[in-house]
């Protein structure tokens, strides 16, 4: 069988792309070395933030707003609760570039947002005890995505629309011809007109099969849940949030289904070498110490650490995404380097990739995600 599109990597971006392509009537094969949703990539741990005013740059705002629309559509079609409008509080100092970008992008796109000082914040949300030099931009329409539920929804719908899934399969060979590609698995071959690679931390393992290497650094990351006063920190009483004081970057979630508030550190992490397995939570003292000390400094209650997990960021050199075609192989597309802030966009990026495969281009401006910006290699 010859597929219209083969997708290698059926996690956040890949599964979304598979859904949109299959929905458009394309014959799609999704290949993954695991069985998504799973715990070895970047999507597990139940929840992810979706922010609209964007600290990483206002160029992301249109993509964030389109993503939000598509999350609502997926909720309706899948009959799953995927988004909780908890509001997102973006916290920083007056000098924080991140916070300045949030405020500026909110103004430019006329988003529903409110600038608050520390006194305002501590009064409105009893769970906080922020220092007086901090302020924040609050987005009431932003909130929390259920990441694993979302991937499961895309998976079920992609199958309903006719996509074929090849799971727990390692790609051993990629042969690229001028008008098609052949993917070699352990005991089968898949033929496709086009190829999309969304393989996360395994991207360079895949691209090496056709002698390409991208500037990517996989990073081991952790996040934790805490025991805390449920009335103060539960969803409906406490927002989701991000925090950047110029020295450290953290993020967090209210208690969902009495799980306790969740906190992670966005910066830092442990780089991974090729093929290295993720060390379990607690392998490094900072796994628990960083978030526990942060909670002590910013929360009004004593939060008791109760559970930690690990995941992976795949970072590009500038922290921006890579979404492009290979110059030598225009029928081979790549989406990677999501640098720990990509999941919220996976609905829109899935749509972008499907449009690129079907129409040749996207309705979204993705020019700033081009491989050309690195000016290295042939790409």
C-alpha cells in the first residue's frame, strides 16, 4: 500500500497532523517507537498550559489563538474535556523581558488581560505570598490543557477517519526518491508520497537515516505535585501560572481532581546524550529541591512534596520551533525543537503540517520557524 503521507513520531504534533490529514480523506500511516500517549516523551504528566499573550514573543500569538479555537473544536468532536479556563497569571519583575512581551503582545492583539501588582495578587488568590517587587499579567481566558487526554482524542479520531497506526515500531531505514519515500520497519515496508517527521528527542536518530542532523538538544526535565490546602489551591480558586524573575523560570497548575498543585522548573535541566534513558525522578537533588524552595518563597501555605515525574524537552538553539521542509527533499517535512513550550500549539501545528502536505503551504505564518535561520548544513 502507498500512503499519501507517512508520519514518524505520533506524539503531540504527529498525532494531531495524522488526525487532520485523515479527516481530509488522506491515507495516513503513523509510526511510533512507543504507544502514545506514553511517559517517554514530552506530553505526559496530565496537564499543560495554554497562554495567549506570549512571553517568548508576540509572533506566537496568532498561532496560540488558532490553537485555542482548535482545542475547542476537538473537545466538541471527541466529547472529552480537554481545556479548563483557569486563567493564567504570568508573573515577573518589572525588568522581566518575558513579562514585558506578555503585556505588549496582549495589547497588540487586544487580548483580555489585566496587569496586577503583588498586593493585588496576594489579595485575590490567598495561596500566593509574592514579594512586593513582583507584578503579573493575568489572562482570564487562558488555562490548562489535558495533554494525555488530547493525544488520546486525536488518536481515536484519526483511526476513525482511516489512519493506520504502527506502534512500538523502530524505523530502521528511510529511502527517499524524487517522488516518494520508503520507510523500513523491522518486518515491513511503508511507501508514501510524503513524509512528516515529528519525532521529538528522537528526531536526529531518524534524520541520520538520510544523513541529516538538526541543531537539537534533548533535556531531561522534571515536575512535581504537592500536598496543600485544597480550598486555596484547587481549580476555581487558584490560577495556572508562569514565573520569570530573570534568574529562574517556573510554571504551575492548580490542584486538578484533588491531585494537589503542580510545579515545574522551565529553565535548566540535564542534557541527554544519544540513546540515554531518562533517569528516574530523584536521581538529582535539584529534582525536588528547586520546586520545593520556590514554593516556600512564593506560596502562603507550606506545600509538601508528594510526587515527581520526568519528561523531555527538545531544545533548538534559540528556543523557537523548527517547522520546514528539507531543501534537498521538498516532500519531507520536519517539526521539532519545541523547547518545552510547544504542546499548547500542537493542535494548530497539526493543522499547519496537514496544510503543507495537502496544499504546499499553510494559512499560518511559519516563516520564523525556518531551518534557514541556522545557516548550517544543507537542510
